[in-house]
């Protein structure tokens, strides 16, 4: 074509470029195509007028839906509508892929769209080739869908605002990727910078706390809820001259500002800036809009979780106190681990309360449930219990009043939310180590002795708090010896990991015994736990053993569920001054109406002698304890108090067992007949014990025996029973107590 010749017609140019022309009037429901457009649609190459139904039959269903979605968007934004369309034959096979570009307009009187556009075939790379793997030259639609699925998964898994922003900053969009991202939030009538990517620290300072009335794209997006696309610096400068100088220094070429909308509310704006020109075609806008929606949902979800976490952590800090000042001669460590229900605080609690007498109290409890109601009741009950303790009441009175309080606030006329709580209350005297314990349905405490021996310490108990308005809570008294550690815990520490109370206790006992420091019972006060190792590390070991990674290798016989909170308190009486010999001691009361506790007494003695050199001596000690306690229950009307002590060094230790009752009649040995069913108790004591005797005690008596690990008198244990009364060899006129173990 030479200069000066007339230009060819538009139709000739389009035909030369293999580009078809089409016109669509949605009011008439007709599509008019020229010959080239008809050929691309799989029709004879001649002009034709098709109905919408005929046209739709030639297109892939997904592409038809995309066209109907792109047209309103293009009209709203005043841009071209561009889509890729798969042309189908009668058998549903894809003939070719074409690109459609059109300029839609909307007639408000006819309430119809009118489009005039072009169709041009797009060459798709063969599957498996290098070009087909490119997001730009390959199947862009397929790459877009894969990107959106991956982005949606990553944003859905983000659990904090920082993590959401990190995921957003790492998104690589198919065919076009921004090199600068900013998430704007809103506080009052001003923009805030929630997060950014691709900028230096301080770069976004001029945009932070910018008024929403500023002529700035992000402010406009927040005000109107509509996206702003700026394809060039010239367009940015023309539309926003006031803030263009702030954006110019970054050297970007295109910008997209999209609203972050969640639950119908615009919570901010998202800016994606590009270092190269971007036309922001409808496909690209669709990707950006989808990402903005997912980003808004992720930020909203993360913000809600962070608010809930901050609320529950604040609630936890306010409800779970610090352990207060140091206690002379004693050390305390505590742990609280929320493990289920989504809340960071539940119904478990512990407390340390200074008392008017100069003593202090340790309280631990567990309110039924793991929800907001349980947390609220826990706070109320803890405050009430602290108030009753501060009034100077004894442990039994404190729990009785606490039970009445909980019963009153949970038992209404409708009985809609009746709750109870377990609790253990310990009053401790730091000077003497005396502990007074009242228990309301809570697990028994445990004692770790100075040499590492661990035993459950049975204590008298009553009903859980809140079950009855005026229950009775008996008190158990015993002394925490130097070097010994008391452990209080909720059932979460015992049962986590599929354990019941028995198997959970065995696991805890193994952890307590294996903790380093148990052999140094004679060490000084510098040992922290008085021969039991550092108390804080012991608390950590107990929590890790039931809730840490290693706990998955020590699961119990039940389903491995980890939904209960864990509360733990350790109280250690420190060793002071020079080294002292190790002493193991257990104290147990057996009431007249508790014959089943005789078996518990046997178990305690066996545990006390767990490392005794002679298994036969252990069996002898267990048999004698059973005989002596049974004798009290059968032949007196009083209760029995068992005290067992082990002293000395390994290999030369001595065991002294003493059973005390309030009866006045002294036992006497006699010779029973061959068929007699009783009368052999003292014969067994004389036969199996290395020393034994009976001590009158004004009101009542004590019968005792001793066993020596080496077979002879051990250091500090005498076989002479000073102050005791040796039993007479024959007193046939005196009735012989029945001390047969079978009677237990």
C-alpha cells in the first residue's frame, strides 16, 4: 500500500487479521456475526444472526457464565470486557479457543446491555510442552484456578494477622505479580497500615493515619466500597493529583486498590502495586477481587481469634494468681495448662492464700465443664474461697462455706445449669511443716520423699462442692518432713492421653521418681527442692510427661483425648543446714467403718519398701501391718492410726511400724488350739519381727514392730523398746485379739 492511497475498510482489515466482528443486543436476545466470526463459532463462513440460545450452544457453559459476569463489571468500571471462550461442536468437543474483546454499554430505559466486539483465535500450546507449563502462555484459566485454590487454602490456614500478611506477601499470581502490597485498616475516620510487603520500614509513614476524606485511592475505596484500578502513572496523576507526589517516589507503573469486605462491612483496603504496566483485564480483575475477598475473610477470622485469645489470656492472668512472696523454709511451684475447648482458661484453678495466723493455704479446684460458664464460676468460687480463708476459718469450715456458696449460685428454680466443683484445701505451717488438708471430691495429694520414693497420700474427703448446701469435710493432718515434696493436681494431669486415674498415677509416679536429685536426700538447702532437684524443672517435667511430645508414647488404655485443663502445684519443705539421714514415712488412719482401707495400708507399706533388699521381709511387714490394723478394728471400738518409718542408709536401714488406737486393753500372747481361727497374731509378730512391743499412752496404746534390712539392729533403730511393755509369755485368762489377716 503506497502513501496517499485510501485506507482499506475495517472489514477487510479484520478479515486479513482473521478477526471476526459481532454485535449482541440483550434486549432483542440476538447476536449478529460477520463471516469470520461465524467461522470461528463453527458455522458456515457467512454473515448470520443467531439467537442467544443458539450462541450459547456453541460456547462452553463455564465461559458463558464468565461472560455474563464480566459484562456488568466492565460497564461499572468503564473498561473493555475481555474473556477467553472455548468453542464447542455438537458432540461437546472443543474446536478452538478464541479471545473476545468488546465495549459493553447499558441502556437504563430498555434495561439491557449492548456489546460490539471482536473474536480472534488463540493458539494454545500442546499439553506437556514447556510453553504449556507457563502461566502466561499456557492455559491461563487453569493456572488461575490452581492459584486461587492454593491461595484460599493458605489463607484459610493462617491463624494470626501477621501470618495472613505473610501469606498475602508471598502470593505469586498467574501472569502478573505485584511487587508491593499494603493492607489498610480503619480506626475511626482514618486509615491505618495493618501490614505491608515490598517497602522499606518507614516508607508508608505518610499514608498512616490518613483521613478517609483525603483524595487518595485507598481512602476512596473504604468510603465507597468500590475498587480503583490505575493502569499508568498518568492516570494516577490525573485522578489523584493531591496524593500523586507521595506515590511517585516508589517508581511503580500500575496500581489496584480493592475493598476488604467481610459480613457486608468494608474493614479496609488492599493495594497491589506493579513495577510494569498492567491493563487490568476482566480476568485479572476477577483474580484480584477474589484474592481481596479471601484476604478480608482471613483477616477478619484472624482478628477475631486474636481478640478472643487476648480476652482469654487477660482472663487467665486475672484469675490465676502469682504465688506471692517466698516462704521461709519452703518452695512452691505451679503450672496451669489450658488444653481444650478453644479457651485459654477453663474451670481449673489454683491459689496461694496468706492467712491471719501467719500460715498460708494452698487451694486447687476444678469446676465442671470447659466453657465460659465454668470459667466464670471458677473466678467466683476462687474469690469466695479466698475470702473464707482470710477470715481465719479452718480447712473444713472453708470448704463447707464454699460448697454452700456454689450450691446457692447454681441451683436456681429451673435447675438449668447445675454445676459442681472438686477442691482440695491445704493449710501449711512453714515453721513445723504441719499440713491440714480438707478434700472435696478431688484427687488425693502425693508425697515425694527426700530419697525419691513417691507415695499417694490418702486423705479424708467429702462430696464435691455445690452438690449439697451443708456437707461435712473431715480434716487430715500430717507433717511434711524436710526434703519432701507435696504434689496437688487436677484430674487433667492424671487422665490426659487416654489414662484412667490408676494408670495416670503410675505414669506420674515414674516421672517423679526418675527426676534427678532424688538420691541426694542428704544435701543442703541449696538443692532448691531439698534433695528433690529443682522444683521448677520438676513441674516442667510433669507437664511435659503428660502433655509434651513424649506423652504420645505413654498413652493409656482409653482413647487418647487431650481436652481437659491441667493444674499443678508442688510444695517442698527444704532441707536446712548439714546433711540429714533420709527418712521415709507414711501415716494412715483406718476408721471402724473403713475396713477396705486395710488393703490400702498394706499397699502403702509395700510402696514404702519398694527398694528393700529382702522381698521376704517386705511380705512379712505387709502381713504384720494387716494383722495389727485388723486387730484394732475387730477387738476395739476405736479407729487405728498407722505410722511407718524407714531410716538409715541403703543396706542397713530399719523399718518401724506403729499402730495406735484409743482402746485400754493391752494385747497378750496365748497358744491357740490347732483348730482355732484366731489367737496367732502376736505369735506372728514375735516370729517375723526383729523387735516389737506395746506402749501404753494414757488414753489408748501403740503396738509396734521393727525390721532391719541387714538382719541385725540398724543404726538408730533399737530392739529394746524403751518405755514399752513386753508382752507376757502366757496370759490364758485374758482374751486374745483376733489378728488374723483374713478378718480384714
